[in-house]
C-alpha cells in the first residue's frame, strides 16, 4: 500500500515537472516570437486634399528699342555744319547737319533757265502750228521738253532742300560715322537714331496659351537689373506666324522653336530713377487664372525609386505602399493625377525604413 502511494506521488511529481517545463518552453517561444515582431514606427500623416489652384505663368524676354532709324544721305556735298553728338538726344524734325549746296544751287539756276526756255519754245511752236508753219510732231516734242525740264527742276530743288537734314524721329544718336568736312554722296551712312522712350520686350508664348493674350492687355514686368521694382507693360503685337522666329530657351535670339509665337510688350521708359536700356533681361507674368479642382499632397510624401513614384497610405494601423502619377509642383504641394482619393491619409514624415504592411503609430500633420 505504501509502495503504491509512493509510486503515485512520484508520477504526480514527474507529471507536474513535465507540465511546468512545457509551459515554460511555450512562454519562452511566445516571448521570442513577440520580440521578433517589428515595433510600430511613429509617422506623421496628412490627408489628400482637393483644392482649386490658381497659377501664374512667367515668361523670359529681352528688351529692345522701340524704334530705330539708320539714316543715309540722299544728296551729295561736303558736311558744313554738324549739330549732333554721339549719345546726344534729338527731337523729331530737329536739324542734324547741313551739306554744302553750292553745286546744287548752281544747278538749280540752270534748271530754272532750261525750264523757262522750254516753255517759250512750246509757245512759239504752238503759234506756228496754228499758222500751219510747224508740224504736230514738233509741238509734241516741245511739250516733252517742258515736262523733262520740270522734272529736272523738281529733282534739283529736292537736293537743295536735302542739304539740311532733319531727324525723322526723336531719340538718341547711337551711331555717328560722319564728321564735319566729310564728303557725302547718296547712300552714305549719316547717323542712327534709337528711340528708347519705351522699350519692347519680346517673349515666346506656347500655342496652347496664346488665347490668354490680347492686344492692349496690361501685364506686370520685372527686370533683373532692378530687383523688386515693378513695371507694367502693354501687349502691342501678337505674331501671326509661329515657329519660324529665333528664340533661345524662351525669347532670346537662338534657335527656332515650333508651336511658339512672339508676343511684343511695350514698357514705357519714363522712370528716370530706373532707366531701361536695350538688352535687359525681363520677366513677364500673366495674371493668375483659376484651374479645375485637383488633388494635392505635400511634396515630402513622395517616395522616388528610379522612375517609380509612390507614397505610403495609412490603412488602419498599417501602411501600404501605393504607386501614383504626379503632375505640376505648386509651392510645397504636388498635384496628383492618378492613384489617390481625396481624404486618404498618407505618410508625410517618418517614411524612412517603412515597408509594405508595417504597423505604425500615427499623428496628423497640423495645417
């Protein structure tokens, strides 16, 4: 009897020990498995927003003179008086120089005498013809001589008048290849007058945006030479032909760009404190205009891997990687064209080390 009790006691003891060892092993395995699980990562999330954006497009151009005239001589003679200087200002109609007109004046006297004699001969022949003492051919020839003399006199009078050369436009003398005492002939370069009372800024506008421009439209203009100083320009001309004018980048002379049209903008040069010159780089802005509502996300949410663009979307307490298609950059935001819905929450901070399906602790980004 005692032996049986003793055996039963040992069996109970062995069973308890085995149970305790098995339980201990299961507990340790559970602890190892729990330790092997990834710890939740703390991330910051923000909602995908739908908003109506406004855009402002800028165009780069270069200033040129408003008008320029390269003057050449229409008469010949020696320059006796010179009333201009290089970089000096002139008004429209102001005398620039006077040419020695002695030869032309002498020719004028001869031409006047020739015309008077031709008229006398015509009267005599007409009288003789009425008396049948001259032929109709002789009368017609006398009339031709009168007309030729009149044309010759008119030409010489113009040459005499051209001895005093006047400015066709107002502006600044930017070229003056002549000096007093020089002999000039028809075609000799005299001076170049550049009108910078206003400057012309030419920009290149894509054909898809051409309908946003109209002659007479007022647009803001800024020049790199005067940072922070606003100017206003008026659209003066929109090119009829596109793709065959020279541009580099946008509007600086270079190569031809198809599908773009030249737009000329006039900017008054009346501010003496900030004078505008030819060749300044200008930035022309088009007024803001509303666009269709779009989805936007912060740029910090983007995960770039080669050509693939994706974000981490919060689903419950886990994140899922999702590829998206993006559009334009608007400040610190990015337009989303495909892959997200308004209101979905995406990771904008703490994405380093995340992987698909990882549990996270999240906090919402405050606007």
